[in-house]
């Protein structure tokens, strides 16, 4: 399901190739042969691509304003990351929940906090976008409540890690006890399912298992966006859909798309997995297909991967997708294959890089460093995790990135009270052996590690050196606080513990109407982008997505 490289996804690249000579600023090009020849299979007013945190409010808002609306969703159910999320939502401005708990907040407060110059999450934000976001907060909160979104009635909390001191963070009730409806039993279902039902009741049409694979513009990089081509993933056939008022791309960021994510950070090669995969990938399709028709990227300074939730130390080890725990009862569990092991105390394991060497104090966690003082420690962890492994290839040294493995022994596993069998662990991401040399040979079977097999000698030396630190009572290499337990009792274990990607904080450049801008700095008629695929506003999660989708639809239909 997950597109992992630039060649995947069946995307038609003829549009890119057909670009030929660039169209200059202000020059109106004749429609390309391709656009002129498009035979539309159907026509609606507004196409919303993606049915997650941004797409659902966009669709309902456009329908409320009188448009005919089609939602195109590549997955076989709605919700994207939003339904897997916890959906704690940072909407404020003095909304009813804040008023109920006596919290004073205004749109100006939101604006000033999210453009703060002294915070890494806020200083790069596009001021016009944040101004519009701030001014729409209360209206969107009221809209979501009216559509049935299940905000938890509790005092909102603040989010200092995001630069936000005023309490705005509101939790969400889980939609039901039926895991078929909630997908993984989380609060995001209290956002997604009510919006899905409101959309269907209002007459929004959903086309599930259909993936946008091309954006049709009047000319390859000039004129309005006219519609899209979609791939019916079940019947493996393509159809074209025209949009009279606009295409609103809400495809959920680009963290799963190696071609796009390595634009922001070349270290992020394909071994790094993404939170919420394998339910829905962050396909990067809005960005990739948008750029193919002349759209610009924006907000790229916001995509600093050591910032907040862009990159995470995986919470569950021994499985491929360890950002959140996959419930074995989930209807999508067969895609995830294992729920992983939560590490209670990194005194019970060491972490080694792809060449089998330790690289950092293992006990650094997002929880330990969250708050003002700690981000630099976590940044150091990620830098080391992504770049410390050096391999000699054809006589030359190369930094190779690669997997990170948690190494522990039988006693460590017993202290953690882990059950080391499926569905807790994935046999392709979890290995055991009676010696460390054999363990290296085992983990070299992993598809990502196999490219650069680990030396059993190096792994054994790393463990022996660490055991020496336990004897000495001090970690001379990385100053792990008082290493406590030797790794010495077979069987020995290796569990996948590679950092995992999460939020996308950059994407297509949009203006304050969430209308996509081209590479010359002009808005593209009929093309909008909201949610994590829109760049310019670094804020975690649902709030910027909901507000962006709402504003985009308002402008697409009203403009
Ligand atoms: C485990 C977890 C916990 C989280 N907790 C929180 C939280 O507490 N609070 C918070 O605010 N945020 C949270 N988030 C983040 C939040 O879920 C996302 O920021 C948000 O859902 C992004 O919204 P979106 O609309 O951009 O993308 P999504 O919600 O991911 O929706 C994008 C949709 O587009 C579809 N799509 C992609 N490409 C195509 C294509 N070419 N054609 C058709 N469809 C396509 C996808 O299948 C998907 O359904 C969490 C995320 C995860 C994974």
C-alpha cells in the first residue's frame, strides 16, 4: 500500500516530460495537447482529494455552500492519519470550551503565539496564513461541534513544546467501542466518523479506493487546474474528473514519499517508517503531482526533522510500524503484522546502529526531554541515529544511515516482562540467537539491514565495551546515566528500533486562502491544498488541517 520511492504509485509522468520550455511570467500559453484532449468521465463543482483531518471539513464546507462535492480517497475507508490519531486539537481564540473553563484567549493571542520569534516551531511560520488561521479558529470550532465532532468536555491544556502557552488543546472522545469503526480504538475516530456521517448526510459523494495520479491543468504549468485523473485501485483503471470550482488536495503530507522527504532532508532514505502506516501513507501526492504542474513548495524551513514530532524515537520495538501500538483486534492489523514491545527502561537494552556500534545515551526519550530544556538532547540522538554508521565500501568510507537495533539478553527481556512471540513481534524485524555473532547473522536477514550486513565481531565488541561500563559504573562513550545491567545471558535479541517519521511540516506553498502558489509566486486558479501537504505553518496535527480545509473550501466555492 505504501509508496516508498519516486517510481511507485503508478503516477503518470508524461505531464512532467511534456513541460519542455518553461512558460514565462505573465505569458498565457495555449492549452497543451494533453489538457485539450482530456475527455472527462464526470464533472463536479469541487473535488476533495483525501478524507482525513483537512479533507472532511473541506468537503462539508463546500457542500454547505451549495457545491456538488466528490471526495476521492485512495484507502478503502476514510480517515487517514486523523482516525488513527488521538486528535487532541489546538483550536482556541476564545471558543466555547475555553470560555466554559474560564480561559481568556483571542485571535490576536493565537497569531502572536504562532509567529513567536523565539521558538523553533513558530518563527518560520507564514504570517498571512497564521493570521487567517487565528481569525477562523472560533468559527471552525463551532462548525466542528455543529457537525457532531466529539470534543471532550474538560479543561483545555497548553502546548509549550509548540510555542503555545494559552490552554487550547482539547481532547476527543473515541467514537465507539467497535474497533471496526474506530480502526485502532483511538480518539481520532470521534473526529472522523461524525464528519463522515455529516458529509454523507449532506450529499457529499465518496469514491474510496481511488487515488489521484495526475492533476490536469490547462497547460502543463499555466492556466487553471481543471480536474484530476484517478486510479481505481480495485479495477485498476483510470478515470478523469473535472472540477468546475476547484480541486482541494488534502493528501496528508509527504513523510512516506522518499522522493519528496529527501528534498527536505537527504538523510531520510527508505528504511525510516512512518507513524500511522500501514493504514494510510503520507503519500506526498499533492506535492509531487502539484510540482509536476508548476506548483511551488513552501515553508521548507519548517521541516526541520529534529523539531518536535517530525521524527520520533520509535515507541514500540521489534515491529516495522512502532509509532503507536497496533491493536491485534484492529481490522487492519494484518497490514501491521505486530504490535511491538514498549520499552519501560532503556537500562534493559542498548541501541546500535547499522554497523553494530552504540551511538548515544539510550535513555533519551521524547518524554524525558519534552519541555524547554531538552530538545537539543533529542536532536543529538537523531543526528547520531541517522548518521553515525560509517561503512567502508570499495575502499572508501560512507555514512550509511540504516536501521537501529535494540540489543538485549534473556535477563533484560525478563525484567521488561516482554512476550517475544507474534503478534507482539514481527519475525522480519525481531531476531534471537545464542551468541552475538549468530545474532548479527540473523538480523542481516532484515530487508534493510541486508544491504549492509553487520559484522558479528563489531556487535560483540560493542556489547563487551558496554558491559565494561556496567562494571565501571560509568558510560565513558555517551554518558548514559549509570549503566546498570550487563548483556551476557543468552539468548540474545535484536529488535528493530529505527527512528520513525511522523508529521510533515512543509508542503505546497499556499496563500492565506490556502490556494496553491506556482513557482513564479502567483496563485493557481482552481487549485487548493490543506492539511499536512500545505507548507508555511508548522503546527502539529488536526487544528491547522481543519482550519485550512475549511478556508480552502470557503474560497473555492465563494471565489
Ligand atoms: C498515532 C497518531 C497520533 C496523532 N495524535 C494527534 C493528536 O493527538 N492531535 C493532533 O492534532 N494530531 C495528531 N496526529 C496527527 C494528525 O492525525 C495529522 O496531523 C492529521 O490527520 C493530518 O491531516 P491531513 O488531512 O493532512 O492528512 P490525513 O488525515 O492523513 O488524511 C489524508 C488522506 O489522504 C489520502 N490520500 C493520500 N494520497 C492520496 C491520493 N493521491 N488520492 C486519494 N487519497 C489520497 C490518505 O489515504 C488519507 O486518508 C496524530 C497522528 C498519528 C499517526
